[in-house]
């Protein structure tokens, strides 16, 4: 079957799934209330978002320079840093670091999703656990994420209870309350965090001047995954780089606020392996946290995308997920409308980063170009403009 036929079947199936629509309508309602509260309490975020858009506009053409600067800073901090031109290069670097037979705990990472990192590590004989609760549910279901921040947005609690019963080999009641389900995952994963050989994460933004990764989260899984194992590996898309630590802070605040949080439970700043100078002021690496810290910056088509005057806007995306709650197509189909990234912006990603024109075409022609996403977007990314440009490129490449 062709990609288009598969896609049509998938998206039509989703559009007629009442349970999916119910789960999404609840999530959308609660997101809109939360974001209005968050922006109402901290209205300065709206001006800060404009500042962040200017930072992105200025620096997105300088990703390679910023990546080199960040690599130097990380090496000075006694970490190791790498620039991968392609997904294959990134996978090879990580495989060489990891080897086989390892226990790995992993935080949610869209870049990891983009290059199929978990599957790759599993194929090489490693035991990998997703530790973000939603991502853990998706992994155990053998499914794929349906939202960039809430990957299991489409799974109702009864299905989670059924799934967890299988995972722990013990029957959980289908009307288990959500707290009980969360506690079950906590107990199951806690042991993995402390036995793991390696923790893998992404990053929300990276300050090139100090090589500092900012990682925003609520669950505490990132703190454990990047703090407990002896080795921390981070995979970061190069578009996440900004020049200074103060720029990175602004990107972080705008990201969490537009992701509907007044403040997240945790923001981790990681610049190197753990160290201490407590005995005779001699700096010694490998204290309580990881002894090794590796960061891989992935290009994977981003520098090429940055050269396009219209489509480069896709690289300004903070992955706050706000646009998805405004999109009328996403409201009835969830992540079935998309590829690795969802909704209209996912079409640009599929075309330029994944180089899957058939998928990109399917998404580009599902998009209504209504522009509701642009209204919500802190970066004011003009998705309709990008979709029209992409359709033009598609038509030209077909010679029609
Ligand atoms: S396109 Fe805009 S609203 Fe959507 S995830 Fe990216 S930054 Fe957020």
C-alpha cells in the first residue's frame, strides 16, 4: 500500500474514533484554561516571546558556529561533545559510546524519536526504558507518541490499567484511580534508574557560551535519568542552540509558559560531569552524579532548512505544543495528523528533515491553512505560509 493510502486509512480511522475525540476534547479544554491562567499571571511572557523570536531569527543561520562554541565549552567543562551531520552519524556516535548489553533509562526526546534512537539501541542488544510516564505507556504499548508533550494523550486510564497489569504481572483494577497508576510506574521505574548504566536525555535549549543544557520537566524522571547513572548522554537538535545563558533562560521561560505551566516542577541545568573540590580544593570529576557527560549536536538537515527564507521558521519552534491544542484537524485525529512532528509544521519537518516527500505531501494537503496555530504560537510561526510554499515545492518537484 502507498504511504498516502496508509495515511488516509489511519487519519480517517482516527477521525471516527469517539474515544480519541473524548480524550482530546478534555485535554484541549484543560490546556486552554491552564495557558490563560499562566499568561494572565505572568503577562510579561508575551513580550519575552517576541524577544525570543528575535534571538531565533538572528541566530538560526549561525547554528554551526554556535555548535562549535558549545562543544569547546563542554570540553572545557570536562565533558565530551560531538557534531553529527546526519542521523546515521549520531546513531553511530551513540552506539560506540553505549556498546551492547547495557541498561539505559531515557528521557523524552523528539530528536531521539526523529532518528529512531530507542529502537536502534534495542537492536544492538540494550535494554532501554522510557521514563517519561506518557512515553513509558507508549513504549509498553508498542505505539508511537500522539503529542509532543503528552505522548499518551489519546490513551484512557482503563487502557493504562490493563497495560500496567501486563507490565508488572499483577492484575490492576480497571477503575484504578490515576494516582495508583502513577505509583505503579514509579515503583517499576525507580529500580531501573538506580541500576542503569547510562541515562539519555534531550534538551529544551542550550547556551553556547557555557555549553549548558536546560531541561524542563515536571515528573522528576529527567533529574534521575541524568543524575543517577554513571554516564549521561544528551542528543540535541542544533536548532536548540542560542548564544548566551541569559538567552537560554528566556527561551525556557517562554517554552514552559506556552506549554501551559506557570512554572514547571524542575528545570535542570547541566554543563558537565559531576565534580567536587571538597578535599584540599582539588577538583575531582565523578562525585555523586555522572562521571561521564557526552553531548551530540545533530544537524540532520537543519542547516539546509535554515537557508530557506520561509521554511526556516520551522526551526524557531520551541516544542511548547500549544499549536496542537488550537488545530481543528489535530482535535479529531491527534498525532495521526503528522509524522515525527505533528500538524502543519510536521509537513515541513517530514519534507526537509526526514526527506519523506510522500508523507510531507499527505500532511501538507490535510492542513486547512486556517492559521489558528499562528495565533497561539509564541514564535508566531506562519504555518499557512510554510504550507503554501511547501505545496509549491511539491508541485514543482512533480513537474506539474
Ligand atoms: S509551532 Fe509554535 S505553538 Fe507549535 S509547538 Fe512550536 S513554538 Fe509551540
